[in-house]
C-alpha cells in the first residue's frame, strides 16, 4: 500500500485527478469506479478543468458508481445519481450509456443488485476505483459488521453514517435508512484503488484501517491486502500515520 501525503485538500484532489488522467491516457475505455460525498468533489473539479483544457477525453470511459440511496429517484437532488451529474458528468464528454449507477427508485432491490453485479462483470470489472472512507471505516456503503459482504447488496446505514450525511438533507429524518452498495469483493477486484481522505475527522479511522488487524468491523482494513492501493490524504487526515 502506498501513502501519498498531500499538503492540503487541493493537492489531494489534484493528485487523484492526475491518477485518473494517467489511467485514461493508458486505456481510454477504462472502467472508473466512482464515489460521491464531499471528499472527491475537488478531484471532479480538476478533472473538469483537464477536460476543458483538452487534456483528457472521456468519450470511451465507462463509470460505475459505488452506491445509491434506496428510495431516491435519479432526479432527486439528494440522490447520488443527481450528485454525479451535477458535479461531474454533465461537464464532460462521458456518454450516457457508459454511466452505471444503481437505481434507488426501483422497488425490486434484489434484482437491481443482481443486475449491477452482472453489469460490472460484463464490462470487465473496475480498472481504477476511487474511494472515500466513512468515519466508521466504511467503503462504498459497506458498513462495519460480522463479515465482509462480497457483492452488491442492500445495506442498512449505520447511525454514524446517517449523522454524517444529514448535512446534505434538510433534516436527519430525511436521510434514507438504506442504500445499495457494491460489495467488498467487487471493490477489491479493482485493478487499482485510490482512497482519498481529507480532514482531521478521518485521521483516527485511517490509522485503524491501515495499521490495525484486518477485520470486517473496519471494512476499509481489507485494503491492506490489495496489491495496488494508494491512499492520498491531506496532512490533517494523515497526521496519525
Ligand atoms: C460515497 C461513498 C462513501 C463516502 C464516505 C465518505 O459514494 O461510498 O463511502 O466515500 O462516506 O464521505 P465524505 O467524502 O462525504 O466524507
């Protein structure tokens, strides 16, 4: 596992965007595994900048998002689908048919999960997976538990996740209680993984995830075993490492 110490959020975001640039330059039809949340927003901004300068072309790129809230349709401003279009997709030349995000509004969640697994398999798996980390150690929405859940599944969000994510909603009670997330095996099978972390709020969990024994109680700890995983963090997030 490599640790890239960035001076601040901007540097973290730039380093992550450069890894995406490198990936797309080597293989223009790469499958990018993408994350939402606050952490990758700066990376998306740099990628848009690179695109506007003509340095990167997403016309062949496929994207697979990590997760989506159950019960939110794609046009709901709180959905991850909406987030991705607002923060990234609508600003670059990614083809609509190359964008994959679980459908949170489909009530047949079992089928959504199965189909999503199939899609990821059919497009050849993930070349570069971008991750954030929850303060409880979740990656995607794989919450701490008794076992690592391998494939796409419905998860009941941990109370700490609901509290963290209420900042995006008018009220805590509006935060969906369930989400669809790709599983740990699917994340782990990505050829390359980049985990981004920013701010002192992530320092303690990063220390546990990277230095403590691997356990499903800290889902991100599995990344210790990955053969090509880079942690890009700013000073505040990495100060305990
Ligand atoms: C988002 C996701 C989550 C977030 C994590 C950190 O698609 O899968 O694992 O990466 O909750 O969120 P932020 O970046 O908002 O601290």
